[in-house]
């Protein structure tokens, strides 16, 4: 796929927004962001599509999944797929 400056700029802007969310509000996406960070410069259409998958995940999980009960215990849920490596 051809790499264009416009595509790279779009990906970098999206990556920056996702990185902000990762460090401020969404502790469930750091691994995905780490994987996307590899392709900030050699960006292709496939990389942009992968970043959009993260956006769709965020849209589907808008409600907070971590909350405190009155007894002070922390409850949370995580959608994790241990051992999965899409690149290899």
C-alpha cells in the first residue's frame, strides 16, 4: 500500500488521541496502543484500520466498567486475550 503524508498525519493524530485516552481515562487499552505505536511513521491503510478497531472497541465500551461498592472494594472487568499476537 502506498504511504502518503496525509495518511501518516491522520494516523498520528488518531494515535495521539488514543494515547491521551490510554494515559488518562482508559486503563484497558495500553497494550493496543503499544502495538499501534510501532507504526506511527511507516503508516499504511492497514495500520489506520487497526487504530479504527480500537475506536470501535471504545465506542462499544462507553459505560464505566470499574466502580467502587459501598463496602470499599474495587470491582472491575477486563476483556483480555492473553497470548494472542496478531503480528506473528
